[in-house]
C-alpha cells in the first residue's frame, strides 16, 4: 500500500538548522527533538524534555568511517538521562529523543526493544548498547498502539536526518516501473541483478562478479579497485569457482559503480543494466 502524504512541522528552537529542532507530525501526540550535545545544558528549562520516552545518541565511529555509532535507550525523564550520559558516554555528538504524555515505563521498554531490533536489522549504524534490551510484555491493545507510535518514531527520526531504520534494499516506490523493477547484467558467464533506490543502486545478494579486472582499471579507476578489494576483504564479495558472488545486498553510489564492480572494467551503468524486456535504465528514465 502506498503511504499517505504526511505533514511534519519543524521548529528551529535556536533559529539555526545546526541547533535544537523539534519535529511534530500532524494527528500524532508524540514529539521528536534533535539536540546537539553542546546544547543539553541550555535545555534544562524545557519541561517537556522531562517526559517519559525513548532516545538515540548519535556519534562518529573512529574505527569505521562508513558506519556511525548509535546508542538506543529509554527513560522516565529523558533530559535527566541525557545529563547522565554527558559524563558516561563520550562518543555522541547529537541526541534525538521522542516522547508523549501517553507513554509509560512499559511502553518505552517495549519501544526500546523494537527500535533496537529494527536498527540492527537495517544495519546502518553500529550499535553502542552493551546489552540487548529486554523484551517487555504489554497488552495486545497497547502493543497495537505502540506499533503505530513506532512508525511515527521512524518517520520523524528519518526526517531529522538519521536513516537509522532505513534498509538499503528498500525500493523507492512501487508506482514508478523504473524504480521498482530489477535490472540485470549478463556477461562472460556471470549474471548480476539490482535495482534503484533513493540513495543509489543496490546489487542484490547472490549476484555474480567477474574475478578478473581489466588492465586499464589500475590507471583510470584506482578508487574502484580499492572498493573492490574492500568488498573482498569484508567477505561481501566471496570467491566461488571462477567468479565472485555477493553475500549480501550492496548499495553503490550509482548504477555505474555497481556495473564496474560486477564487470571489472569501465562501464556505463545507465546502459549496461537492463530490465526483463531489454530496456536499459537510461531508456526507462527518459522523459518523452
């Protein structure tokens, strides 16, 4: 089902896009705040921040430039918990907190566990939680209410710039053929399939890639050579027989980047990737 259009109101509390921001979704009793670590002390007079809710601490990962860090937690007083984390957790630079007057301790424990599991499944960030949140039992009615609340948490967190729950294999839309169907490359005995997303091009798990690189790659595409070596080192590209196989879905910045890794040579992904009817990406995206 196609999602309904949504209205989200963003309020720049400090008049600065780099400062504190609140996000409110129409017809929802929750509210989401993004607060830089440097402005936690300036937030002590905001009474709503002492509410019960869930929160996320975001920071950079010194050991992995491609995957940032996040800590997911819950608290009966979010601001008090954030003040505690100023002295106990060094890595984070921004906090996002979500609360509502209708939430109680059981609700936020349930949300914490669900949010942790969804973030782990999406695998966008490295989770800083030392322990896995415990599963909490709530009534069937409360669970239904929290699942709806959860969808709004995901939406507002993403709107504030954190794709914590966005899977890389999410299709952009099912209503536009060029962005919902699979494309394939078949060459020299291998086959790879993939599809467009809002972030680039995903080569699907099980796709094959040629094992040999064209000699010219070392001259004009050293960046792609390094990327390929990285994928091999991380076992995302695994040698099977005379070719490599993708062990998981892999997001590339463009169709051409995916095509180059698959084909081992210079390639224009807009013409190399073709649908089941033999139409290329370029042909399907052409505006008549």
